[in-house]
C-alpha cells in the first residue's frame, strides 16, 4: 500500500468514525402548507396575526410536531401542534428583561448557580391552555395575560471544560421545571 | 447584516469596473484540512494543512501566462474559550514558497452570535510574517461571516448551509502597504456534529487603493473535524 493510499484510508476512517458519534435531540424541516393538518391551519388562521407564516415539521425525542412560525408586530411567534393538528402551545420570543423583575431575579440566580459563565441566546414566553385562553393572551399586555406564561430559555454556558447549549424551562414564578442539553455543533469554521 | 454584503459586492464591482488593464490576476485551487482537539479548561488545539495550487495568471490587457506553482502551509493553533461563543487564539504558520520557508505568528479574537435565521461570526486578527527573502510585515484583519441553514432554522446533521466570508486586511511593510478585500461564498455540509465540508470560491483584491491591483480567484475546499 502506497503512502497516499494509507493517508486516504486514515482520513476516511476518521470521517466515518466522527459521523457515527453524532447526538441528535431536535431537527426541523420546512414543509408546505398543503401538508399541514387542517385543524392546525384553522387555529393559526383564527389568531389573525396577519403575517406570513412558515410551517415546519419538528422531530425530537418527544416525537413529531408541526410548528408554525411567524413575525407579528416585531415579535417572533411559534405555534406548536401535534401531528394530528391538536394545539400544544404558543411561544413568543422576547428579551429576558421583559420578564417580571422578581421572576427575572430568580432565573438569573438559578443560571448563576448552575453555570460559571452563561449567555442567553433566546427567551420564549410559553403559553399553554385552551384555544380561547391562548388567543386572549396573544393580544394582552405581557403582565395582563389570561394565562401566566412559563419561560423557555436557551443558554450557551461554559462549564469547567467545555461549552454546551441548554434549554431551560422556568415557571411563571421562576422555578426551574425542565433542563435539556442540546447537541452542540462545532463552530470552528466561523472562528478560524 | 445585509448591508455589509451589499457594500462588499459594491466594492468588488466598483473596483473591477475601474481596474485598469495593468491590473493582474491569478487563479487556482486551495484546500484546507482543519483538525481540532478539545482539551481541559476550554482549551483547543488546531492543526491546519493548506495546499495552494496556482494554475495560471495574467493581466487584464490580455497577456496570459501559465506559471503553475504549489505552496504548502502548516498552521498550529492554541485557543481558549473565554466566554460563551468567544475565543482567543494564538498560532504559528509555516509556509513553503519554492523552498523558502516563511514564518507567521497569528493572534486572534473571535466571537459567534446565533441569530434568528443564521449564525454570525466575527474575527479580529493580527499576524506578523517574516522569512529569509521576505520583508517583515504586519497585517491587521477584520472578518465577518455568516452561516445560513438551507433547511429549517438551524444546521443539523447531513444538512447543507451557505456560508459567506468577508474580510478586510490592512498591511504594514515599511509603512502602510495597501489593503486587501476578500469575499468567499461557500456551500457547506454538516456531517455529524463535529465534522463539516465546504466548497466555494475565494475572491480577493490586493492593493485595493492603488494600481496595479491584483485579483485572485481560487476554487476552495475546506474540511473541519473536531475531536472531543
């Protein structure tokens, strides 16, 4: 075997091994509106957000979901349904500062306790409940919501030896309800 | 963000349209293999092997010549993550230009910002180059790049993405010695969470504020592998 063949074989082996080592938690694909369950479409239309919507199919460890994403009055909305079109929740992207100050303090304290250094990538107000309650909450001012939101927060955090991306769910009063870790992707191609 | 790219395209086009016949061009291929290894305390070691193959050159008056030459470069980097998505790195580059070894020391500060529809990367860098037959020079660099997923809102396994690099360099060699602009659109694919390949076109203009300008066009292939 020549040195070139050997080098190629080693490179190919590294490529195959590293591909097998992947971890996957969540993945989404853009889908056409005609593939969206009618029930989901009707609910989304009833919100009357009057803006262009993009539909996604989201596959994760929780199963398959249908997700509608849109921008309305400067805020990003995400409405999730199960695969039959039953409404699951509505999320509105806002900044950490828009959360009630006492809850905000509790969340910041929780993050400081868990991580040495952290940076918030995304905060989403999450509304769960009946159709009508959620619809009313969409149009209510943040502190006048018919149903109190919980807060889904994506955080990039430095641990002792590594960097990881977490998704944390906090209750309306700032108690942590859930903590997930995302599969992280190397960003070497943007750093070097 | 879009403004930056529009300005870059504008700069490239204006320079092209005003380029006089005396301006020169070169073209060829470049290949980069980057292998990074993560260590404790957020340190990373990176080795990059770069091959540059010039296929031809000429000037815009119509004269052409085919002077193929090859260069091999070896980069060795050490980097430390200071904050989430923020890195500082120091490196050494050895280049072999026809038997003459050129040394380069690199320092850089880079940060990555995940946004709603794409990921933005920025880098401020400084490098010092010297060699037996090369005058000492310093380059100050700023690069902005963006990675756009072509499916969904994030790049996942076995998915394609578009990456656009735009870099500005100021060169000091016995005083100010010109500036360079680079624009590099690339199509990439994520192969597993720590492995990616990219193919694209590297466009450069040297001596952007003077004549003769030197235009470079390179077909580029990049491979990035990160070992945990």
